C-alpha cells in the first residue's frame, strides 16, 4: 500500500502514520524526520538545511525529491510506504508522479487531514511542551511561518484532479481519525 498523508504542520500526520505503520507494516517516510536526523548528525546536507528549517521555510525541492527518490527504492518499501511531509508543494507532487511512473508503481490513496489554522499553533506548542527533544522551529514565529508557507491546499488540489484524494476531519479525536483512515485503507 502506497499512500500520502497530507495536512498542515500540526495536523497529526506523524501520529496517524505511527498507527498505520504498526497496523499495515509499511514504513513511514517523514522528510522532516530525515532532515532533522541530518541536522543532528551535522552532515553536509544537515548544515545546508539547518537555518532554513529553523526559520520554518521549505528546503529546496531538489533536496527532498532526492531524499525520497533514494528512500522509496530501498527494500523495506517493496510492499509500500507512507509519505509524511512530502510532497509539500505542486512541483514536488509532479516530481513524485514522474518518479512513480519511472518505477512503475502507483499511489493507492492520498489522505488529507483538514484542520482549522487557528488551532494549529496551540497544537504544535502543546506537542513541543510534551516532547523531550526541542525543535529549533517550535518558536511561535517559526510555527506561524510554517503554517503560513506550508498550506497543503495546492497539493490537495493536484491529487483531487488525479481522483485519489480523500479528506478527513483532523479535528476529531486521534482514535476517530485513525478509525476513518482504517476504513479508507481497508477498502484498498
Ligand atoms: P511539521 O511537524 O511542522 O509538519 P516536519 O517535521 O514534517 O514538520 O518538517 C519540518 C521542516 O522540514 C519543515 O518546516 C521544512 O523546513 C522541512 N521539510 C520537511 N519536508 C519538506 C518538504 N517536503 N519540502 C521542503 N521542506 C521540507
């Protein structure tokens, strides 16, 4: 099963991806996690993206497309994967389309978690307060910036046009969202 979880920062993509990983035994590919690992390891890539990420800006499309292209070719992705945080804009979505065609595979679903902008800042601040690892981009300014520049609407429209977009109310409880996702995935 190959799917994309779409939603603004703080929508609950990571939380829901964890449920899907354990239930369907496919890996979660989070570009945010991979980039944070590169920053923590101080690799050349990490040094290149550190400040961009701390501001809440998007890193360049070439970087994330390169990361994903390599990652989905790994053997643990043979039965599928969940993309979390990628694609984040239409050029990335188009690059992914081309990549999947090249690999002769297709997406099964694109699930968008829809959440009102006003509640996202509070959610992210709450997550930050409960987390043991501080994120450079969890300042109120960077959070607001992330929400502003990382709205998933254009990407959702792209997949809507491809006819594979499913929207879920991301303001329901974690369990309810999870149940709705399972209902969609069990039909695949
Ligand atoms: P959030 O928890 O806010 O949804 P992520 O952990 O997914 O954020 O991503 C953190 C940061 O990593 C983003 O703010 C951005 O700087 C960078 N990033 C992650 N995925 C992408 C992407 N697909 N394109 C560009 N930048 C990305």
